[in-house]
C-alpha cells in the first residue's frame, strides 16, 4: 500500500484540482486500510489544497458500491444535483465539465467514463451505442471482440443511484451498473486523454510518466527545472537536493526528502522523508516513506521499498520488494520479496 499512497498524493491532487475547477468545495473520501495513515496525510492535504475533505471510514471492506451507501448522508443535499465518484487507483485527465454537460444532455441516471484499450480481452468491456453513448451491456474478459472500451473509474450519478445500493459489500461495476444499463439509464462518455490503472508497481511508474507528461502540457511551471534536471521531474518545495545530482526523466520527490550530492535518479518515486545518500543511483523503483538509501547504493529493476527501510552503503537491489521496517545489509541479486 505504500506505493499506492504515494501516487494517491499526486493523483488525488490532480483530481482535486479538476473538481475545484468546476466549483466543488467538499470531497468525501472512502477509507478502510490503515485509516490513521490516510487521516494524517489528509490533514496536511486539506490545508494545502484549500478544500474540505470528509472521510467515510469503513469498518469492513464494502466493495466499490457499499461505501456510497455508508456515505449517503454526506452525498445528498437539498439540491438533488448529481455527484462524482472517482477511483483513487487510476490516473487520467479529468474532463469533468464535459462530463457534466454529457450527463445533462442524455437525461439518464448515471454516466461513466470509458477509455479505449489495445487488449480488451484483459478487461471488462463496456458495449454501448456509438451514436448516443447508451450502455447496452458489460462483457467480462471477452474471448471474441465485442468492443475496445473499458470502465475508466470516473462516474457521475444522480442521487437516486444510492437507493439501489444496500449497506453491504457490493460491486458497483458488476451489480449496480448492469441493472441501470438494463433500464437504459446508463450512458458512457469516451475519455479523450490519457488513462492508467496504477494498482501495480510497474503500472504505477507508467502512470507517473503519463501524469508528468500531462502536467508538462498543462502547467509546466509546476515541474522542476535546472541544469541537473532531465525531462519531467516533480520536486516538493520542502525537499533538499545536493550538488552534482542528475534527476530525471519521470521522477517525483516528496516532502522533506534529502537527496545528497552526486545522486542519480530516473523513472522513480521518492516518498516523504526519504534520505538518499551520496552517489546513490535509483532507477525504475519506488522508495517508501522515511527510508534511507546508502552511499553508492544501486536500486533498480522495479525495486519497491516499504516504509522505513534502510539500505546500507554500496548495496545493489535488482528488483527486490522489501516490507516495511527492514534493514538491507546484503545485495538483492534477483527479484524477491524480503520479509
């Protein structure tokens, strides 16, 4: 979960900025796993972004629909206006204004965003009328081609959808949406920009690359610049970067990080409070909160360090996945899990 929280901080900010742009002032976040970690994270986030964040905490996993029933009182007001539901484990462009217009135009009960993929047989495919966007059915991992559009995890729903959901573990994709589609009240809009599921570490790195590329196009002033920066790099204002470093492309460095002199970073995420010592080299990897990478250490090939992991000097990690609160005193020569 460490790596998921790391990109949530990027993706959540991306989502919040899109919501603020259309006038949203309050966000409800469904949380379950390690709620205290998320709550502490969100206290800082709420102040930084200037928007109210209300948490709806599950005591047991409720699937993708159950949390909406749990947060019912927070989602419904006297206006009767539709509300957005955004998955936190995907990263994409968020054309929310266009989606509102689409939703109002079709007059249905719910709208979903779909995205085109090259290999639809790996996903659940959304079959729809091309002219109207009306969803006809969902086909899970089709063996024959039925379409190339899949659920992108971005929804806009009328409050009446909540009447369809009971407070129990429920899948919105497999139980709720098919029923709405059967009543011809579900419509799909094709996402015009990039999209990536970031639930797996390798996809996370790809998602980071897409996000930074999008940031470059929309607001490049948010990205780092300088002779030591290569390509798209995002550095928190509280991070400290030493002399003689080379950083990029596709790197995100979190709050309170210290990168000592002569460090080389590429295609990686460095989370809050990490220290990277002199002349270390990190590529294609994720470094968890408050971890340390020693001098002349080399970390690569999708190495994942959990929270509070300490890699000693001159260690080589070739694809290790290290659980939190570990010390790595010998090299990891092939991908393995260190418990």
